[in-house]
């Protein structure tokens, strides 16, 4: 391996320390404790793990955590009523509705019912529009975490060629907006992109967010490029024993690390930064709400 490892786990710890410092000051100087409400509908195992982890880290930095677990059959009207209550609760500064929602619930309708000022995911259409026009907004946590790591590693990103693989509303599109905001030349590639390997080979920065295990091989990477791997995919690992699994990214780590200048590992790269940015967004929302 020649690439520098970008240690998201260590970076996230420093972000959480800063957030904890802000929280302590808000308490001491203003008597305010930021509060984050997380809403989980149904029992998706991966979502349960994320929600538990969010709640734990929220409390660890000194904020209040409010968890609302609703059963899978919850009606849209009941979910919207809960969001309305949280929108009007002055102790709640951030609201996150865990996605995906069960099929009978309209995700766009639910997300857009959240007060944009409390939308710590940055998914509300108002925040999407503000980000797209370069105005102050809540910024989606995963792309924000990626941007922080890139800025930390490179300093300025100005003039760099960036390729984002994946066009999701949660990661790909906002990531492209953020890179454009930092004056990169940005390409968004996706499943219909022609000659994807050639497109990726031109990039100084590759952000992979497609959810396909080890899809990007090392020979797609320009020597010295920075690779940010957003994918978290669980695959079978018979070499570890029968029935065992392991986590891999969207990039083939060993071959990419042999060519790249820097790379994020999976796990321990982008993942920890996502929750750290959620905590930071909650403090930002709290500060804006209190002038
Ligand atoms: N599900 C997967 N990632 C996310 C995220 O960043 N926010 C929410 N609300 N749900 C998710």
C-alpha cells in the first residue's frame, strides 16, 4: 500500500470533542442544552443499529436525545402529527427521520414536513435549494463529512477534477454541490455513464457512493488521486469461517490503495464522520434557533 490512510474514526473523535465543547458552553453561558429527536418507523435491523449509535453519541457529547420508535404499520397521519409536535417543541433543535421508511409512507412528504431549521439531515427541499444556490443551509451529514476530510487532507480543493460515482439525493447530488462550492470541476457518474473507467481515471478526487461492493478497481484510479469510499457493504467471507461476513466499500481497497495518494478505509472512514456531522448540525441548528 502506498496511499496515506485518511482516518475518519480519529477525525470524527476530534469533531465530537469540538461539539462537546460547544455544548458545554451553550449550557454554561446560555442555559441551553441542544436536543436531537430521532424517529424510527419499523424494525429494519441496520436502521436500528444506526439509531442506537446516534442516540448514544448524542448523549456522550452532552446533548439531549429523544428517540421515537414507531411500529411498521404507523399511518402517515400519525407520523406527520409527531413531526408537527417535534417542530413545535422548543427543546428539540434537530429532527431526523431514519430512512428508508416503510413503503406505505411517502418519504418526500414526510421529510418536507420537518421544519427546515430543524432538518439536521439537510434533506428538506428548502435546504436542498439553499445548498444548490450556495446559500446558508443545513448540509447532509455524509457529504459534509467527506468534504471535511478532503479539506483537511488537501487544504484547498480549488481547480481539482472530482468524480462522484452515484447520484442519490442523500450523498451523490449534495456531494457534487459541495465540491462545486469548493471550486472543483465536478462530474457525477452513475449506472448509465459510458466509459466509467475513463471518467474515473481523469479524477484527482473520487467519491464512490453507489452501494456496490468493491466495484471500483485500482486500475481506474489516477496515480496519486484521493479516494473517498462512502460504501458500506456486507459480503460473505468464507475465509473467516462458515457463515462469516465482512464489511467492504464500493472501492477495492487493496488495489486502489496501491495507486491512490490517499484513501478512506471501510470501516473507519466516512461512516464515523456521518454521525459526528449530525451532532455538529444539531449544535448549528440550536445556535441559529437561539440567535
Ligand atoms: N439512512 C441512511 N443514511 C441516512 C441518513 O443520512 N439520514 C437518514 N435520515 N436516514 C438515513
